[in-house]
């Protein structure tokens, strides 16, 4: 919010116990109570800016094409995992959990007259 000038930084007092780079959080085990997995992991996503906040965001691969592509890239590209210190156990066992069901309706038209 501060990056977007929604909050005036000069009027906010910020106390921090520790300063840490977002890259230092990669691979950290996280507890996410709304998922079927006991633990999930902080993973890199190259389509977000590292210069806005922590660059740590939640990922919903079942409903976001960018999130889906990022997870698949990590699953399919061992050199990418190695570059960020991500182990196989942090990505390979995880399957997409569908959280929003979308009814797809296909309409067939007789286009012979066109």
C-alpha cells in the first residue's frame, strides 16, 4: 500500500524486529490452514516485482494462469529449482487443489448458413 501511495509513509511508525530479504524466505515451510497439505513452501514466482514489499504473495495455481505456470516451471525444470534452492520435496508432490468450480457451457451452432 505504501508503494502505491495509499498510505503516507511519513505518518506511519514502523517498528521491525528483524530485516530479512524475501529471497531468504524461499523454501521456508509454511502452515496454511485452508489447504489439504500439512505444510507448503515459499516458492519463487518470477512474474512479480521484487521491489514492491516482500515480493512474497499467495499462489493459487488452480485459478491463476501465472501461478499455474510458475508451479509447473518449478516442477518441470530442475535447474530452476536448483537456482533458487528449492528441493524436489518442496514442489513435486503437490498437485493442484481446485477451489473454484466453473461450469463450462459449450454452445454449438449450426453455422452451415454462414
